[in-house]
């Protein structure tokens, strides 16, 4: 990662730094430097009207780490398919997994050109494991699975990670169909990990900041209820504590009193 925000004139080919982008805004909230003035401006506007948005982004990232650690240490998972990678920051899926089990194999999927530019340069692997990158859209689950099979053995347990990406599928039946395709490809012992924005905690305040965000940033994001998010796990065995605000999913003792965020998460196992 760089120490200062990248100058606008050095934006990679195909990237317009004057148009705010969701992965770069998220990177800004996480304290990263891979963002431009337009991203910081919109991100700061959202944070000013809804201060918990930064805490939500960081709670989501912390959930990723706890979920991966659980899957590696308690479930024996050594393969991860992380769809909607986002810009690399600290404690990416491969870093958490391979620190615990160096033989872990991780496939990242994203279709943002800046994400892919950084992923190729920054997301490395241990010698014992493997890390691969797929330039693909979540609307193409069959293609994602086919390309992931070059690195992952889909006959053995795989954890499919869908953190902050299903919000970009605005049609809910289509979102369920995509997730069903991914679930069907999982063998027994495979896992599904989801983090998804909602408005069940802060209600109208969350809905208003999302409305503002959707006026300025593409693609738009869609909030779903806890019940709708839970339905993504149909046919799987939800691990305790079920679908909850991501800061409530097996939190560290020091974080147990944290205020709930409008990002629900869950982890489930295929029986």
C-alpha cells in the first residue's frame, strides 16, 4: 500500500478518478490510501450525516477475520472463494487463513479495474498455499466456479465469502438464484459466509444515507431485511449465533458492548 493517496493523474487506464467508486469509498473508511478526492468527498459526506458508517465498515472487516479464523481453526477449511474482494487493506482473507494454515488456497473475484490492479500486485501467497484472481461479475456464478476450479478442489470443502457484494444485486430473486448456484456447488462441509447491509438497526437514518449514496455512486446498493438475508442460507445449517449484526458474530470480549451496526452477517455449513 502507498503512504499517501494516489494522485489523480496516475489513475490506471480505464479508471476515472473524478467519479466516486464504492470500493475506493470503502477503502477510505477503512483508513486505506487507494482512493481519490471524489471518493473521499462522498465518503466524508456520508460519514458526516451518518457517523456509524465508518464503524460499520470496520466491523465488517473485523467480522471477516473472525469468520475466517473460525473456519480454519474450528471447521478445518483450507479453501476460500472470496467474491467481491474489494481493495486490499490489512487482514485480507488469504493473510488470515494462511497465517493459521499456510497450505490454504484462496481465489479472489472482483470486476473493478483498480481492485484487480492492486490484487495482482499485493495479494501474494505462502509457498505452501495458492492465491488466484478472477476478473468476473457476481452475475456469472457458473463462470466464477469454473475458473475457481483451476485453483480450488470443489469436491472438497470450500468457504464462499460474499461480504458486502450481494447489495449490488438489486433484484432479490436474482440474488437468491445466484447464491443458490454457489450453494449447489458446495460439497458437504462447505460453508457460506455473508455480510449484507440492512436498515433494521437505525431505520430511516440508514435508508437516507443509502439514498444519498445511490445518487452519487454506481452501482446502487440495495438494503434487505434480516429475514431476507437469512433466506440466503436456506438449505444450510446456520452456525451460532445465526444472522446478527456483524459486530455480534462471535465478538471478542472487549467488543461485546459495541453498538450494533446495520450490517448483518452469518456463517452456515452445508450438511
